[in-house]
């Protein structure tokens, strides 16, 4: 009984520490998501399939879920509640499996995902003349990344009757005849890849913490059960 109690105490505090790290990691992911959202605010009217906007929303959701789970795990550890610990274990297991499937699907169908995202952006371009906010967003994107169109500057020809928006060229070039050569989707995607490596490493660390939290939550659940049996 004494050994069981010592094991429970040890696992309890390890569980608390891991979940505290887990919660702090969630805060970090949420913070990066907020940073991305604020930096991309100038083109927030674009469809969410735009690379940096989809990444920002994904990080906000992942960070929020991680924070809630971390809090639940800390509470379960401190209160020594089997119900809370089991709920934490199930939700975290579901989250880990979902993340694994999501990463696998993105890796396997990357070309299809890119193609669909570009189609959505091209469809949105058709509202360039009628929606001032969308027009402002597209102009900001093209001036910021020095790019033109989604996959090619010719994307604009059907929409603007063979011409290009002024934002496809350097400031003061009006009318714009020969716009930036690089497409906006690839330019924004590359910008995201150049600025996100540290977030990916951070995400990998969170993944390790998730696995450890799963192990410790189940260990603590078993230790509490053992302690309750000894009391009986």
C-alpha cells in the first residue's frame, strides 16, 4: 500500500508537470496563430484556402484545443479524479490520432489540396470588381509579395478583360502591362515555409509531450485504481 501511494504521488506530479508544459505549448501555438492572423490582416477577405490564412486558423484551433486539454489534465492530476483522467486520455488519444491522419492525408494528397485551394482562390478573384474589401486584399497581397495572380498573371485576363490590376506592377506603373512574373499562391506558400520551421519543431515537441501525457494519464488512472482497491 505504501509503495502504491508513493507511485501515485510521483506519477501525479509528473502528470501535472507534463500537462503544464502541454498547456504552455498550447498558449505558444495560439500565440503564433494570433501573430499570423494579425500579420495577414491586410488580406483577411481572401478565401481561407490562402496558405498563410489557413495556417493561422489551424494554429488557433490547435492551440485552443491544446490549452483546454492541458487544463483538464492538470485538474485531473491535482484532484486525482479517475473520471477526469479517463476523459483526458480519450480526448487526447482522439486528438493524436486525428493529427496523425491529418498529416498523412496532407502528405499523400498535397497536390490535390494545392489544386483545390488554387481553384477556390481563382473563383474568389471573379468578385474583384464588385467587392471593395476583396479587391483591397488582393492588391495588398500582390504588392506585399510582388506577385500576380494565383498560378499565373494570366488569371486576371478573363476577369479584367485582358488587363492586369495596378497592384501587379511596381507602385506608380499605371496601366500595368507586364506584371510580376511569380504567382501569389506559390510565393505565399514559400513565405510560410520559410517562416514556419521553428513552429514545426515546436509542434513536434508538443507531439512528444502529448504521447508522454497519454502514458502518464493512464499510469495515474491505474495507480488511483490500485490505491482505491487497497483502501477497500
